[in-house]
């Protein structure tokens, strides 16, 4: 079955620490990949996306993600987190055949000032 | 303003009653989605539609029904058969042919008492 898995449910970091959130998806043909963020009380918003080309993609607010096709992974990274990055982060995959958009379980990030 | 409107923001219903959640978009998107968000479970896909008059079941369609009679509207009915209907429901839309990122509404919190 098509699925997306995020390894970390809750991550707690101090400001300036580096961040890496894991995301793996099941094989299902060609995919487009996304990371969304949900700040407390706000809509889901797009952080970054990968469709094709350079597997290292840069998004807003200093986030980046690397697509590793052989590992079916799309991990999110940020070199130095800030208190304002406290939010829930969702990895999502759309399988191009059929257009099914699936999300992972989410990772809650808490950044201590 | 272009966007996705979900109404109402909060909804209360008695157990055993069907309830319909509204989702309207003026983005001219072909694809629309319904998700349920529960703590620790991420966004789970209920139904999605790539085109008017067509829709597919997602991963947790049991107890729900949808219709797609107009491009801009994708209402979700939570039926009395849904065993645990209290949840936060999110509607999204995207450009189907390009499998691009989805844009989200503000959500409806349904409480069944």
C-alpha cells in the first residue's frame, strides 16, 4: 500500500541546534514530494517541494530537503533552528499515477529558547 | 481573495446524526481532497477527487461520503456509521494535471456528543 512514514514523533531541540527530520515513502512509481509546516493555530503551509532535477531542494525559512531515490527518503534539514520553528512538520507524497496525496504522521518540533 | 473556504469552523452534532462539512475553492483547481487530522496520526486521506463527477476513496473512507457536482465544491458528509467522528477535518485542493502542492482550508472541528 502507498504510505509515508515519519520516524520522529516529537523532537526537542535548543536554539541553534541542527535539525534533521526523517521521511520515507513506499514505492509506487513516480512521485512528487513535499514538506508542510503547521504553526500553532495556523493553516498548513508549504515549506518546500521536489518534482525533479537537483535532489537537494531549498525552501522557505532556511529549510532544505534531500531526495534519495534509492532509499525512498526525503529528509528535512535546517542547520540552526530558532524558537519560531516550533511547529508540527508533515512530509507528503503525491503518487503521479492516480494523484493520491498522502501525508506522514507528523513530527512535533519544540525549540527551547 | 483566492482560496479555500471551509465552513463552519466549529460544528457540534448529536450522535446518530449525519452532518455535512462544506468546502469551496475559487482557485480553479481540478483536484480536491478531504483529510482527517488526529493527534499523533497526521493527516489521513478520506476521499479525493481529480475531476468533476468523479472521486476515489482514500485510506479511511468508511462512514463518510462525498459528492463533486461542481468544480469548486467538494462537500463531505460524516454519516452515523462513522464510529469515531469527533476530529479536525481539513479540505485541500491542487492543480490535478501537474500534481502540484495542495492548498488547505482552515479546517472544521467536528464534535459529536
